[in-house]
C-alpha cells in the first residue's frame, strides 16, 4: 500500500513538472530593443522597438518613428536549421526590388540573398535555399508595414541564438523612405 502511494506521489510530481514546463514553453516572451533612428538628412534620435514572441522562432515586432511619427508593425523570424521556405518567404517578400536604391542589395552586401547577385525571390525558390538556412542560422529577419504606407526591413545577428531576441544582439533596419535604425541589445 505504501509503495502504491509513493508511486502516485511520484507520478503526480512528474506530471506537475511536465505541465509546468509546457506552460513556460508556450508563454509568449516580450521585450524591447533600444535603438537609434536616423531619418534622411537629420540627426539620430532614440527609439524603442517592441516585440512579442508567437513561438520559439517567430513573433510580432513594432515601433513608432519619432514623436507622433509613423507606426510600424510586422513579423520577425529567427532562422534555425530546418526553417522552411514557406515560413521565411512571407516575412521577406517585401524585401524585393523597391530596395534596389539602398545598400542592402548586390553581391557586396553580406546579407544579399542569392549567389552571384541573384534576386531574393529566385534564391528563395531555388536549390540554394538550404545554403540560406545554413548561412543565416542564428540571425533573425523582419518586415514591417507603416500606417502611412512605408515598409521597413530589419536584420538581427543574435548573441545567444537559442534564446531568440531575448538573448540580445545587434541589428539594423531600413525604411522605404530612407530612414535607418541601428540597435545593440
């Protein structure tokens, strides 16, 4: 009788630990990223990017540029081994030709998506995608849309990739109107 009681207590304890771990694993994390925003032709000013995880590797990201400025909202994804193209493509779709006037495009850019300067769309749909996942594991990318019609793209190199944005890192963003954001978090 005593052994049965001890077993039940042990099983109850194990069940409690498993349920508690699952609750913690599914609880969204939230955080802020202190950054500096530089509008075209102006000096920089501090801003904050906020984020909330939706899963271990994805979430929402948002910010407002300056007092009363444009509010941007969007999604980020942390690239990990096994990330599917279907997961990454929607986040990166807005990174297309509209950005050709900025310095993120072309073969000299360390974040350019395709070998020999291939456009990202062709790269993402090609056999080169596994190379993308290998090269960008440990980084996060984001696309945001502003309430005044502009778009923003961000890229983050994570200090502790297994912790996602919570683990800190460095990053930069660009808006379609030429603003830049730099972050060290």
